[in-house]
């Protein structure tokens, strides 16, 4: 077997059909909404990488701190021979985990919807670790996965706090599907951003340099390019609000004045009132008890809970 295999479980045109369905559904409902996965074209992925380096955006640095400090404990607790990473993206922080899991590690299975992210990361990793089996999966992990038959125990990692971009009902479905991937002795490593003071949270999603605003508005560029929409980013303001009841940040795009957006590919004309908002992302923040309860409800048991020194972000280890 070649050390690098790539399997596509997404049809070539799935992205296109999904985008159309999401835009049609999201912009004709009240209140309007668009799912956050459409931020991440090449430009959006670049903007996200830039966000991770902003002084206000602490989650990436906090999670990296935990991974660096705890990777040996994670390796000892799991003895993983296969590391599966959901939403692997650039796989940058995963290096620490891979280093700690070696020499026992046999296979790394990065899973992402972006084929370019997967091949780029895989090439870099293979150059360093020629003995590691790499089995990249182009797949939408929110829809259940067929994993390759690599040796156990498996460690499934879902980092970055991306679980917070799912609504509670979606998280239940997702955690159930992760549970279904695990055999006895396998584990889940989950990154969650934590509830903290409102000013810190809002600043992380509304930075002074305006990078997050550009990232948020990038979804409009995606719709313009892919569906021919005549939408202009300068007609919208970036908004980030903390919902203290539901304990999540919402990013929205707010129309600066009354306008209409024509989307020829969908035969759709979307009216906006002045000040009307489209919700583009939910980023839920967690507490330990909530994480434990959600894991338990999915048939998983929390075994370890690690935070950074400042208690801003958590990594949870759970077993099936
Ligand atoms: C993709 C979950 C890491 O919700 O914090 C960053 C995306 N949105 N700034 C998050 C994001 C706005 C991010 N994650």
C-alpha cells in the first residue's frame, strides 16, 4: 500500500448542490441565516488563518498550549495507533499530538471537506514522517463516516472549538455519529472554547484590525461568485453579539440600508429591510458540566479535562 491514499466520499458536485440548497433555504426564512461552512473557500481559509494570529483571538493559542503540555498524557491514556482528525484543515496543531503518539502511531486519517487543505497538509507531514500511513478522507464529517480499516486503538480528534459552530440538536447528532465510529478502547479528543467575560468574547469575534469582519463578509463573495448574486459587501456591517442565555457568540451581517439581492442561479430576489440581519455563525462556549452531559447523552464518558493556564479553553478526552 502506498503511504498516502486519498478517498473522496463527497461527489464532485455535492458542494454546489449543498450551497444552493443552503442559500435558498437560509435567505427565504425569517430570520435569515447562512451556515458557517461557506466561509471557507481559499480566501476564507486564508482569512481564518489570519484570525488565529490576532491578539484578540485567543482560542488557537490556548488550545495549542494545552496540546503542547498534555500530548504525552493523551498518548499514554489512549495508546492510539490510528489518529483520526475531523476538520483537519492545515493540521498545524496536530503535529504535537502526532509527535507524542509516535512511535506507536501507525496511521493518520485527516478528514476535511477541502481537498486542497488535505493534500497540502499530507505532503508536508509525509516529508517529515515517511513511515506514517496517511489516509486522507474528503468527507463531510457531520454526515457520518466510513473510516478506513486502520489498526486500533483509534483516537478521534475534533479540535479548534468547531463543535461550537453546531447548534445543540446538531451536536447531539454529531456526537452520536462519533460514538458510532468508536470501538471499546477508542477515544475522542474534543476542543471546546469556554464561557468567559463578554468583553473578551466579543473582541475575539470583532477584532480591531477588521479581519473577522472581512472573514464574515467573505460568505457574500462566495455567493456572488458561485451563484451570480449581485451582493455588495459594503452594503453590510459585521456584527458579533454574545447571547448570554444560550451562551454563544453570533456573527451576523446587517444591511446598512434597504436593498435587494438578486440571485439568478436560484431564480431568487431577496429583499432586505434597513438593519435586517443574516445570522452567519453560532460559536457556542461551554462549561465542564455541559460538555460532560452532552458526552454522556451520546454514550461517551468524560475521562480527562484539561484547560490552558488562564482557563479559557478546554480539551476533553472521552471514551466509548
Ligand atoms: C472554526 C470554530 C475555530 O467559531 O471560533 C473564528 C471560526 N469565526 N472567528 C470559531 C471563527 C469567527 C471558529 N472556529
